[in-house]
């Protein structure tokens, strides 16, 4: 089983990033997928969720209207489009095949 996140980096406030999570080793299309993040000194928090077919999404209040989760079941990949980024979005972002499998995380830093 592998979940590999990519797309993190350093961005200025107000900027955008698109995270990807490519998965293998399990039946991706059967899983609810989630994005979590963990900032230094804070607990890991759920950011976004997308159901197995992609028909339903859910977001933390802190990112609603700015982040968009999507998935491509043909490519075994989920995405997190992050717009209007704020310094408080700085964290390591993880994808999760709920509840079983986790990626290694990708760092997102929002700073001028």
C-alpha cells in the first residue's frame, strides 16, 4: 500500500497550491478519502473529505470556500486545490484512505 502526496511548498499569503495524492495497493474507488493537516504543536485535524464516488464533499469551517477536494478514480489520485492561502494554513498535509491508510505528508508553508 502506498499513498504519495506531492505539490507542497512555500507560497505567499493569498496564493494557491494544488496537492495530489497518488495511491496504489488497494481498491481506491471503494474508499472515502480525506485530507488532514498538522501544524507544529497542534493536533492533526481533518480538512476535507470526499466520498468513494466523488459525489459528496465536506470541509472544515476554516477552509470552506477556499479549498476544493476532488478525485480521479481512473488515476487513483485525489487532489486538494488550495486558494487564498493564509499563514495559518501552514502545516504538513496528509492524505488518508479512511480509516486504514496514510501518506507520508507534504509540507505547505504560507509566508511572505
